[in-house]
C-alpha cells in the first residue's frame, strides 16, 4: 500500500456509527377534488398549479405529542454525536456507547407507549374529524386501525467505522489500491467534517456567551443584556461533551475546552447577574479564548 492511502486518523477503535430513524404517520392526504376546485377557481391553465393537502387530524394534538417526542429524541442524538455521512449516519465516541444506548432505549420505551396510547383512541378521533373537516371528510382517507402501527417506527443500529482493511473486491491490485485511496480520503474528509462540527458548536456557544455578557448604553445608562442560565449550563455541558468527542486529540480544541472550563470554575448565573465585575471578567476570558485559539 502506498503512503497516499495511509490514514490520517485511526478512529475505528474509538468510535462507531449510529443509524437512527423514527418515522411517524403524517396524517396528511392529497385532496384531489379540492385541488381541482382551487385550480379551476383561480383560472390556472396548469393542472398542477396547486396542491391541497388535508390535515386529517386538524385541531387535534394527540399525534403532535408523538412528533414532538421524536424531535426531542432526534435533537438529543444529534447533540451527542458528530455528523458522518449525507444519509444521516452519526459518529459516536465509543466511551459514550453505554450511556447513549441506555438513553435511546428510554426514548424507545416512551415512543412505543405514546404510539400505543394514540392507536387506542384513534377510532374516536376519526369520528370527531367528520365535523372538523366538513365536506372534506372521507372515511377512506384514514388507515385501518390494524394498519396504523406499521406507520410508526423507532429504529437505531450501531455499525463499526469502516477501514481500508475491510475492503475486498476482485478488481486487480492497481484498481484496488486506487479505490482504497479514494475510500480513505473520504473517511479522512468525514472525520475532518465531524471535528469541524464540534469546533463550530463550541465557537458558536462562546460567541453567544460573549454577546449575552455584553452591556449596552441606552440614553447614557448602561444596560445589561438578558442572560439565561443555559448560557453557563450549556457551556459546561459542551465542555464535558468535548472530552469524549475530540476523537483526533486536536490540541487547539482541548486547550480551548480547558480554558473555558477553567473560566467557569465557581461561577454561577446568579453571581453573573449580581456582580458586574464577574460578568466583565468572564466576557474578557471568553473573548480571549475566541481570539487566541484557531480551532
């Protein structure tokens, strides 16, 4: 193997790939009759000029509860992993696997319970929608209760990070080396993008901190900007997360993390609100980290 195919990073032993999906029934249905009426009433020449979709559960929140829960789970997954591929795969530090898997299983239990509750009341919801949708109501638009469970799913899988050694195909040595080199470049690029993501998270949070710690002068009076506890709590959580997510042992990222963590030692949101000196000192520290580290 040529030096061109030597990996810049070896993360296959310290990370794994996560696949997560949780499709939910949308309760949307194309209303062809109403669509034709809208196109005709608006004198549109093209039949596809408009598209009217019915919300089959308009005015009800029972399905929204499931969707909100899935969004919460997906947000948690994205926060605790790094991007890996365009198809939604995420990179998970191996040290976080047990805690990550435990939390996902808790989400799965919650999801299954909420779906079960929804399916139980589903027939009564259909009856109520006859009045809510008026002339747009069509009983055939609604799936059978027996078919509905298939429209919900909560799935997650774990895969090993691929390495060049996994590549096996009978295309000849020269072609194989070329393909292996392309694969390794892609893998290295994905690692670079994953690390850029966590660095961007840290940089963006510190910029928000600096902004919230600033003051404004209004009519000759100094005004403090609104400051929420999450500015500090989120910074501490991010520092803790970076400990496991710095898969390439990037020294700049680690120095920035340590510096921010040290700046926050012993500081509470209450003290920042009450003590202007603490507020100013912390802003200087955050700005210094942003200026000093090119991560």
